[in-house]
């Protein structure tokens, strides 16, 4: 969080959005650990393709 220079409230909004869209999920019972889902990986792949096309 600190290295990203995003304040806590903003970070919570992003995490809620990503979790709500199924792009990340809580790992086990630890609410501070998140992992990317397969849907999240697919999103990143497609995002990279778009970035490459737009150059």
C-alpha cells in the first residue's frame, strides 16, 4: 500500500471493485491476503494485448 502511494480509503475501493468483479479473491481466512483469479489473469492478458495494439 505504501509504495503505491494510494491512501487506505482509495485502496479499499479498488479492492472492493476488483473483488466484486471476480478479478481477485481473499486467500483462505486471511482478509489481508488476496490472489488473482483466472478471470483476473484473463483480464490482464487482454489488457496487455490492447496496450500492445495501441502502442
